[in-house]
C-alpha cells in the first residue's frame, strides 16, 4: 500500500469492526481511498445519508433503460454510446441478426457482455458459440463478426489504448472465483473452414481514434487454417463464477473483480448466500466512492439493494455521490427474507470521470435521483 498518513482511531460511539455491530439506530457510511482497498473511515450516522429532500447539479446519479434502445445496427461501431472517458468507452448494441462486415478495433481491447440472445462468433482465432451471460474478450486488432438467428443485445466495454487482464487473487490462489481452465477459446472447426469463401468480396470496418476505415478484400480474410500462441479471444460465462462471500462480513464490491484494464475495473455480482451473523450488514454500506465513477448494468434476477430497477437498466453514480441501499432494501439491513441473492450484474468502476454519451439520453429515467426518498 502507498504511504498514506497513518491514523487508526475509534471516536465517540462506534463499532470497532467495519460493516458489523453498528451502534443502535445508526447507518454506516464508508469514506475510502482507492475504491474499497485503501485507507477508510466508517461513520455511524443518525439518518440514512441518502435522505435528501432535494438534489440539484451535475453530481446527480443517472439511470438509463438500455433495453428500450430499440434500434438495431449491423455494425458494432454504430452502437449507442452510453458512457465515455479517455480510457473506457461503454456502448449498448442490438445486433438484428448477421453482421455483413467484419469489425476490428484498433483503439483497444473490446469486452462484449451478451445480455440477451445466442449467436456464433467468427474471428481470426476460429468459431465460438456465444450466449446470454457470456463475457467475450476480443484482443485489440482481432477481426470478428457475429451471426445470430434473432436479435442479440450486447454491452460493449472498450479498454481504450489498453488490455484486459485478470486481478491478482492473492491469498485465494489462482483458481478461486473462476479457474482459468474454464475460459473457452474459439476453434478452427469445420464450420469455420466452410465460411472461408474465395468467391465473394468482404469488407472490414476498422476503428482507430474512433474513426472508421473500410478495407475491401476479394476473399474472406477470416482464412486462418490454424494458429498458436498465448493470446486469444476468451469467453467466460457469469454462471461459471464462484463468488466470494463471508457469512460474518459484507465484502466490498472489489471482492467481485473479474477483469482489470488501465484505470478501470469490471466486477460481476453473481448469486451468493446472504451473511448470517446477526451483527453483520446484509446490504451494501453507504459510501461515496470518491476515487471512482461507478456504473452498474443489471443483467438478470432481483436486485436486492435497489428498488425499481429491472434487467437491461444501467445506473451511473459519479465519484463523490453518496449512495447506498434504497429505502425498501434498507429495511432488510440486518434481516433478509431470502437465503441468497439471485442477481447478476456487471459493474464498471472508472478512475476518471465519465461523460454521458448521446446514445443514452433518449432512455434516461430522470426520476432516479428521487428514488431514495422515503414515500409516506
Ligand atoms: Fe457504490
């Protein structure tokens, strides 16, 4: 850890263990550095820190119902731009069926998260079947296209000018959360070889500096007959995750980190049992996450800490915005009615501020900031 100024105190009426045994009638708020793994302070407030009566200005949280973005596009480079900064570009794409052109991202690695549908990915490395819940990492420069019989909904997360990596699992060892052996790679199979036609022109749309170039070939350039090496497209389905949990401690979101890129992380919330210790918090603690902007995409299930959120929605909490469980969820702070969560969600935490893209504006739910108000 960096050499932060060392302080370790307990002041006033306070618990000595984070997220546990809060003083009677109080609400815990965490203020921390480096997301959730730097120095932190835990306040015990008499009121929920989200109990505002009015909230104006650009720090307001935003919510977008991406499932309502009805228009499809055959090219991923026409996908709706949702949130963007210099290191991360988040888009939402509905592919109506078959991509007539190949795509290639020369700006950075691309992470596809399939929200709905099934399809076949054809790429430099071969063919891979894809389905809802799949993360697909496409290394920068990969040529690819997707064929699907029905519309495919995809969240696209570009690691601009960088590469996706896996987090250090430390004491857990390399095979926790998911074993690297479960990662699938494309195969040079009969279907892949069969699509290598020489009798029709193919075009590749290459994106560099977010501008497109179009390259035309008199043959299909996905014509590799083999490859070797330690770089490939990989696929991980969220059902393959074996999330960390503690029955006595509410783990911070950083425990669910799936991929790392330069100046942002991608985490996955997957079903897990609730904490059972009577004094342990069973909902997320209030926090500001001052060093990161937080994005959450809701894939499936019932979102235990949020009211009025359904699959296909995305929320955006700018760094410095205090948030925590919604009022209905807060009533279950120490007592959950179900034994386990059943949510799947993708979280993207960025070290630098994100801008809302034009593609998200038509589906914004402007009442989101008021959704923490307790209704009589
Ligand atoms: Fe948060």
